[in-house]
C-alpha cells in the first residue's frame, strides 16, 4: 500500500477483519514505533514487518488516520 501525505504528520494504520469482529493496529508497531512521518510517499508494509494472513476469507479494510498531534489508541 502506498501512503502519500503533504505535510509532516502522525500516521496510524488499522486493519479491520472480513467479518468486522476486530480492529488491529498495523502502524505504529514494535518494529516501527516512530509514526511521525515527514511529508512524502511511504510504502507499507515495511520490508522488516512480518504479516500473516488467516481466514476466514472475505474482504477486510485498511484504515489510515493522519493527525498533526499524537493520538492515544
């Protein structure tokens, strides 16, 4: 996924499952804890992330939030 933003911001990425039973934080994470990013384009996931796919089959969604201040989730 490519994320592009025009100004420095705190970026948060979430994943919601196919059955919408859970929301997981993808970014920031223990491997990439610094979510204050400068303006520009970024590719996710980073090469050092380990992501696993599991059932059930269906459509999930990735939600991106950009904020000028840190948020507490």
